[in-house]
């Protein structure tokens, strides 16, 4: 499969809806897919389902905007509006942080996540930290043997994160 990559535009990095599920079509793909795919994670916390979108859209937007994370999209080379998936992370500092990787279900097992890691500049075989853990990440643990789960990396400003690594 041929892929192209591009950095997410500002509107693709923020929530444009007030966090109500019925308005999610006005929300960026990154925010809405991160939020909805993370909802079933055992690490997601105790958030009532009716409050999930409003709470998580705001939190994901904070990670993207306040923490200044890099967000890269895997797109169709002939139609950059068609997005296969994305990766969000930070490679500045001694240990890269990968916050989230998402690939549309129809395109999983095609090497897209691996290509997104490479585009971000992170080798899945090297040391990195990931801040969101899902069932899929747990199943793929053998493919990221040097990775370490640490959700605090998404909770603190970069200066405080450096001291924690």
C-alpha cells in the first residue's frame, strides 16, 4: 500500500464540537477517534458514558495543543483528505513519548502503524514511553519490547516530564 504523510492542520488537532456525541461529526478525526477508541480501555478511568465525549475531547485537545505534540496523519497519496490513521507523540528529549496510534479498522495489519512510527522518528524496537494503553496495545506488546507504559507523560508539562523519565 502506498501512503503519504502530513502533519495535522490546526483544525485537525482540536475539537470543534462542544463534546456532545451528536456533534462529533464537527470534531476532528484525531480527537474523535482517539476518544472513541480509548473508551473501552481499562486505563481510561471512571468517566460516566454520558460525560465521556465532553471530558475526553477536552483532554485530548489539551494534549495536542498545550503539550505541543506532533500529530502525523497517514493519508492516501492521491487524496490527502482520506486518512488511514494517525500518530501523536513527542520526540524531543532523551526518551520519545508516543501518546496514541490509531489506524482505521479496515486498514489494520497493512503496516500503517509501523510506517507512522517511522514517520514520527520512533522505532518500535527501541526505548520509548507510551501514555495510553488499550487492549490492542496489550496484544501487540511483543512488537514493542522496549516500550514502557507511563500515563503520567501526558499529564505534566514537558519540563516536569523530563524530570520523571
